[in-house]
C-alpha cells in the first residue's frame, strides 16, 4: 500500500484526513500546553507576591484550569475521528437525558468540587495552617486544597486525603490563625500532702524562663497585675489535686515544644523540692 492509498483510507476515518488531523491534534495539544504554562506562571507570580495567603485560592484555580484544558484537549482530538464525531452528534441530541444520568453518577464528585471552591473562596483555613477536626480525630498541617480533596500532613509525617465535602461540612479548629498568641494548657497532678502554692510557684518560674513563653496579657490585665502564667486548681480527685497552667506561645508548634520541655523540668524540680506527683498503687494482703 502506497502513501496515496494510506491517505485515502485515512480520509475515511478522520475528519480532516491523516495529515490534517495530525497537524490539528498537534496544534490543539500545543495550545493547551501554552494555556497551562501561562496559568502556572500567573499563579506563581501571585503566590510570590502575596505569599501563603494566595496559595490556597490560586492553587485551586490552577488545578481547575488544568482539568478543563486537559478534558477539552482530549475531546477535540477524539472528535477528529469520524466515528466519534457521529457518536458525539447523537449524544448531543440526547443531552438532556445524559445530563440527568451524569448528574446522579457524579453527584459526589460535584459535591467535592463545590466544597473545594467554597474552601478556596471563604478560606476557613489556608495551605500551611495547622487544623484540628475533632469529629475525625485528625490534627495536621494543610498541604493542598485540590478540586476533589484536601491533603493534610499529620505529626507522624503521613498524608491524609480528606474529601472536600467532608471538610466543608466539618467543625474545624484552625490553630494557625494569625494572632501571634496561642494558649497552651499544662496539667499537673500533685498529692494532697504537697504544698499547692509552692508547686504553683515552681510551674510559673520554670514557664517564665522558657524562651517560647510570651506575655499575652492585655493592657487591662497588666494594670491589674495579672500573672503572665496563671496556675489554677481545676480538680480535687480521689488521690491528687489537679493544677492547670495557661502558658502562651507564638504558635502551636512552639507551644508543643515548650510543654514537652516543661514537663521534664517540672518533674525534676518537684523531685528536688519533695512535691509528690501521685501514681496508682496497690496494696496486696497475703493470708496464710
């Protein structure tokens, strides 16, 4: 079979012939790549200009444009095949029924897409924020808000993929709101025989020495000489007195490190000052 015969056969299957279809598909592909590159450059410029705040919304826009361009490119290429072109024309006539069927089939996907749009538009949290979803027992840092799901990296360095519809309907605690003041609660139990005032003074002294501890008092609290670190009694238990200290840090990660350091320092200081941290004991009576 010579070239003319091949081209003649190609004319039977392709709308613009073999050569025309090949050129058309290449141009469509190049045009799609150019659009995605321009969008990527625009999004990168906005993120570099506005920082992390822009990454959430513009990242979602970039993913959406990429999806639309890819689907459109594939569709335009497929329509060059005459069989698919005729099939597409037939589908077009039954578009109403198809739209209803696809609507039911893609209900969950559309819910996730709409959920991602609302998350990107209203921004209850941003990429890089540390969030807590209590009903899912999930705490971690937001890495990406996509069209279908949100990716959260946990403290164990694993990635959790959560559908946007779930994120949009959940009660979320954003621990990275730009307040610069995060309250960390440190709970310590001491025995009834221990001195409460002495234990409270030790906790305050050690907390104030820690580099991550900050003064978050308001002007009114400073004027009334409220302590930087407040220690209160939150419970009288069966075998212990529960003390709770409120210690502020700039963010949750610094607060976590501070609490870890303070627990060790408080335990060592309590041992030296003869303040007892009670622990469960059992009395066993042996009868002969």
